[in-house]
């Protein structure tokens, strides 16, 4: 009988958490990101805005662990005189997988959580109004356009406040360690041979403060 009471009490504890009812959740978060872009010899810092969409599935009911996908869209405000990218604009998106775990606690419906994610695909573009390059032994001056691929890891910690069943507010701090690889570079509409440029990969370390909402289904 005692074991039955313990089981019922444990079940009640988890069921009192609104998130426990959700097998699938959708999240929307927005915020500001600060990033440092570095090569072996140079570095520059940028700030930007971020919007993140995520969907998670909780495969085992009552176990506070879920896995899913995220889509991040970023738009930076670069320094055109920067030593690494030297762009007037720089923005892009990335897609990744992540695991999210949380701790249900009966305290003001607050739940601390942690996320671990990996961006397996990212596409970013940059442009500068005027740049000069040597193409086919000729000097070309004009607008430059660059394209990059991105991969990397995200680590997040936050607090979820379950306002009503299946609806929560999120406050999150996200850290990222990523790599940008140049995939295309053109000046004045003419593509440069990337083998001739010998461009270095760019290491990106960043942090963001995000706020948002979650809806469970």
C-alpha cells in the first residue's frame, strides 16, 4: 500500500506540471546576439538580432526530456572596416537538432531547463558596396558578395514560467561555438576562384539573451 501511495504521489507531482501534458511543443524566441569572428590573425565583433523557432517531441510521457529541431535566423550589424568579414551587411539562417531537459518544481510554476544543440546546416551571406580584386589578371572594382556555410554547437540554459496549462514564457541565455566556411565570393558580378583566395575558416563564438513563448500540444 505504501508503494502505491508513493507511486501516486510521484505521478501527481509530474502531472501538476503543465508541460508534462505536452507530447509536442513549439517555441518562438527573439533577442540580441553578440558574436566574435576570428581567424588565426584577426578578429572582429558584431551585434545582431535573432529569431528562433523550435519544435520538440517528448517521446516518453512524464520524463522531462525532449528532442527536436530548431531554425535560427540572424541579422548582424557589421563594421565595414572589420578585419575579418569587412561587410556592410551580414545575415543568414541555420538549422539544427537539439535535446532539451527541464526540472519540474512546484514553485510558482517555474521550470529551469537546459538545451544542447548542433547546427548541421547554415547559409549566410554578406555584401560590401565597393571592393577591389584581381580576377583573370585584371583589376575589378565593384560590389562584393560572399556566401558562407556554417556548422556548430549551441548550449542554452533558461527558465520556463508556465502561465497556464500548455502555455509558457521563456527566458534563455544561449552560447554558441560555430565555424563559417567561405563557399562563394564575387566582386562586380565576377566570381573569384576560392583556391586562389586561400580563405581561412572563421571561428564564431557568441552569446544571446532570448525571450519567448512555448505552446504545447
